[in-house]
C-alpha cells in the first residue's frame, strides 16, 4: 500500500501527539522529589524539553490544518480566553469580599504538600490554565455549531 504525502504527514502528526501524551503522562507519574534532591536543574531541563517539543508540534500542526480550522482556534482562543480572563479578573477584584465567603485555604490545601509556601501561587496558575482551557473549549464548540 502506497501512502500519500498528506497521509504520512497526518500519521506523523497523530503519532507525535500520542508520543507527547505518553511523555507527559510519564513525566506526571514520575516522583520528581528524588530528581529534585539530586538536581533541580535536571527536572527543569526535562520539563523545558517536553514543552519545546510540544510547542514545535503545535506549530507544525497549525500549519497542517485548513484555514477554517485555524480560524476556529484563533477565534476560540481570543473570545474564550477573553471571557476566562474576565472571570479571573472578577475573582481578583472581588477578592476582598470573596475571602469572607469562600474558604481559600481549603482550595489550596491539595497543593500544600507538594508546593509548600508556593501553594497559593501554584493554585492560581492551575485555576488560570483551567479557566482559559474551559473558555477556549466552550467557544470552540460554539464556533463550530454556528458554522454548521
């Protein structure tokens, strides 16, 4: 069976995405505390290498999809990300009042064992990534439903 150039590229893209997923899963399952005791720079290097590979894969992937799909992603990141940032800005500005009605210590507790004093900061980073991803996903769905 002869594979076309387009089929090879698509197969390579999916294979790369699978490899990246498995690499990310492996990194997530590694007990980094042993590595951190030996050399924190090694762990930083591993994470930087994984992120560089992911970025290269994303750039390649965006170049392979059609213009409508590219536009869907741009629009979803702009609008979904903007609404998510608006929600996060609300939390920041309403923070003094929210502290009185929300137990933020309970929200950051899962991060304290692993991140120590940085638990609040890391919880905020997780919340930001989560909000942006949800905003993007919802807007992406809306975009495609409207285009049908």
